[in-house]
C-alpha cells in the first residue's frame, strides 16, 4: 500500500511539473520583453540627452563668440573716441594757428599783397612765354606734317616709277634672253656647219672624232709621247683646222661673241719627263701649242682659249691601254665667250 501511494505521489508530481515550467518560461519572456523596452527607452533617452548637450555646447560657443565681439566693439569704440578727441585738439590748434597767420597778414597786408601780385605777374609772363613756345612747336609740327605728306607723295611716285622700271627691266630681260637664245641658236648653227666642214676637210681617221659638242683629236695624231711639240702629221691637220676657223671668222656676225676652246687631256699614268712635272703641265702645254700654231696660221687670238685638264676628265675610266689612248686627247669646242 505504501508503495502504491508513493508511486501515485510521484505521478501527481510529474503531472504538475510541465505546467510549472511553462509558467516560468512565460514569466521569463515577459521579463526579457520588459528589459528590452527598458534598454530601448534608456537608449532613446541617452540620445536625446546627448543631442541636447550638443545644442547646449553650440549655444555656449555662440555666446562666447558674441561676448568676444562685444569686447572688440567696445575697444574699437574707445579707439574711435580717442581719435575723435585727438582730431578735435588738432582742429583747435589749426584754428589758433590760422588766426595768428591772419593777424600777421593784417598787420603787413600791403607788402604781402604786393609780393603776391608781383609773383602773379611773373607767373603770367611765364605762362605767356610757354604758350608762345607751344604755338611755335605747333607750327613746326604742322610744317613737318606737310613735309611728311610731300615725302609720302614723292615716295608713292617713286614706287610707281619703280614698278614701271621693274616692268621695263623685266621686258628688257625677256628681250635680252630671247636675243641671247637667238644668238645661241645662231652659234649652234655655225657650230654644226663648222663641225660638218671639219669632217670634210680633215682626214677621215678613226682617231679624229666628234663627241657631243666637241671635236676630238687623239694625242698621238698631233704629238709624240710625253711631248708638247706638234709632229708633221699634226701640223698638217692643224693647218686644215686653221683654214676652217678663218673661214668661220668671216661667216659668224661680229655681234656673236664666240671662242674656240682648245682643251688638253692626258691619261692617268704619272709623267716620266724632266720637262713636265705633272700631267697638268703636259695637257696645258699641248693646248697652248695648238693655239700658238693656229695663231701663226692667221687665226685671231681673241677667238682662241687654251685649257689643261690633266688626267681628271677621262672619257673612259678604265685602265687598259685602249682606255688610256682615248683619254690622251685634244678637244676643240666652239662656245660663247
């Protein structure tokens, strides 16, 4: 029986316990909710208090600034009052001084007025003199302007004349160029006729050629090796050439300035002669020998020119014997002076 009662009591205790736990849980939730509400209220209250403190701090700062401005204003007012007082004193002193000066002037009025009148008269005289000088300067400026206008007119006339002169010079230049071109054409015609005549009168040899605008003699036709004296065959050919040149002198009008240029050329081999120190001297001596021979035959010296080129104007840049033979030559060129 006792055991049965004990089990029943435990069963009844077990039935009450869940309800107690539920009640405690609800109570705990309520307490938690109240604490949350309390915390939120405390946070809002603290925030509001902080905002009020900030506003209060700003108000205090503004009050301090206004207090400082008020103090500065008071100081400035005091300074202004002090300045006003000083100015008042200065004005009173100036009035007293003016009174003294006026009294002195009253006492010596006649002398002072006379001196002032004299000074005024001097100033008027100086002003009149200055006005006269200004008038004189104005007249000079007007005269200079008239001269400048005249100079501008003369300059304009001069420029017009210059333009006219330039036009005339241009026209004369064109005419001169046309005349020169005509003379060159005429000389070209005489050159062609002269070379054609030379082809006819000179020996038909392979070593006497026409190369471009030049009549070319191989040196062996005219001179011995390393020599500058015409050999018999060369003298014969130069006699024919002189005859053609003298006939050309008669045919070409005297207003055409022309010359027959005689150019001496050598090969590149160093000269081996005691008479000539270099190929320059040999080429020049040969050209001069031809010119002297032509003059001896009656050709006018003013129509002849001698020039030496040494080995520096080769027809063939090669080093073979045939190339050297071509480079050793006498060239004749009919050209304007």
